[in-house]
C-alpha cells in the first residue's frame, strides 16, 4: 500500500512538474513583416500610428511581437525583392504600405496573410475581389483617394476661379495607384475647363526639374498627388512652391502642415492605426479572405493661411468655411 502511495506521489509530482514547465514556456512571439515603398524617416509618423494601434491591443515590439522592416526608400522597383525577403523569413503576416507594396507582396506569396494599408482602390488595382469579401490572403484598409482626388482640383479652382491651367505632379514609378489618380483628375479638369500640365517626379532631383518645367510654362498652380516620395519630400515641395509663389493642393494633411497651401484627403494616420486591428485578427486565427476591407470615411480640408499670405493670395471665405483646420 505504501509503495502504491509513493508511486502515486511520484506520478503527481512528475505531472505537476510537466504542467509547470508548460506554463513556463514563453508564448510565441508573432513576427510581422512591414513592407513600405517610402523611407523610414519619410513616414515615421505613420509607422508610429501603426505601432500605437498595436500597443492599444496589447502588442509591444520586442516583447510579444517582432517586426521585420523593409524600406524601398522611394525605389519602387525594389519592392518585389523586399517582399521576397519577408516571405523567406516566414513572417506570420505582412503589412504592405500603399498599392505597389501590396501588389509586390501579393505576387510574392499566396499563403502568408497580407494587411494592406493606404491603398486607394484595392478592387480596381487587382488586389482583392470585393471590399466585403476580399478573397485569397489579402485584406486591410483603403483610403479610396482616387474618389477624392478630383475634389482636390475642384477646391483649387473654387479658391482661384481665374486659374485655367494647373500642373499635376505624379510619380510614374508608382504606376497603378498614380494612373488611377491621373485618370480622375483628367476627368475633373475637363469638367472644370482646366488644362493640365503633367509633370513627372520620382526623386528630389526630378521634383526640382518639375518646378523648373512649371515655371517655364508659366503655369500658376500645382496639384501634387499623394505618393510616398512626395510625402517624404513634402518640405522640399513646399519650399519650392513658396519660392515660385505657387498655390499647391495635395491629398495629405502633412503637406499643408509642411507649408503647401491646402490639402484635402483621408486621415492617413488613422488608416495606419486601424491596420493594427487587422493584424490582431489574423494573429488570432481570422482568415483575410473573409475580413471586410475598411474604407476611409473621414476626409479633411486643411488650409495654410500663413502660406497664402506669403505668396500674396486670399482664400475666399466660402472655402475657409469648409476647412477642418486652418493654419495661421
């Protein structure tokens, strides 16, 4: 009897030790791939919004998640190579920032879940089947900027009715997204009886050459499309616009805050913050194919009155009344 009790006690201790060892095993650290077309510095505030979203959900980098960052630094042709690196690392999920990065991730893997961020029109871009049921391994947030880019030009025309010619700065290295933007702006320009001077820019040198071309043609206003390169170099664009006394409209609030005349577009930081929710769902077992894509619903008009005064322009009260934020 005593021997049986000893055996029972030993077995109990072994089982307890096994359970304790199991409890002591650290939870798996989720590995996130972060693929961005821009530079780390250029979109640091947007990346921070994403990280803040993760922290709100209990994820802390270096503790229960690790992040493999890949930055294309505005060189869009590097995105396929960088996406392939993340696939080889076998990350648990890839966060792909903007359309071209999302396309590169999609082409690199059909199995690793992808959370797209700041994609204008994921259906027309060929990324997903529908917003309600994306299908395959991709879901995320959509800024739907191609639906408001025409409004940006309309606001510029409403502010300065005498404008008959506007330069449109776009990045041909970001073809899918930028061509969607260009198509919408061309349609709006025709409706407003405005002629467009299309200027290409892929980097700071080309941005400066674009301004020289605008000056040569004596075009008196500029429309800057949302783009990672233009967001990164928003300070340069603002300085050149001030030098040439050009009113500029853009799609990113950051551009107006940097010194461009006005911006109208979605809340990009909020889009990044909410992308963290998708990462959380996927890490907890949800399938991207059935998680609906979330569209931006809030669009902001920001007007920089300080810039208007510096270039000698007056914004009509009818436009100022529409502004969500006025920088003085």
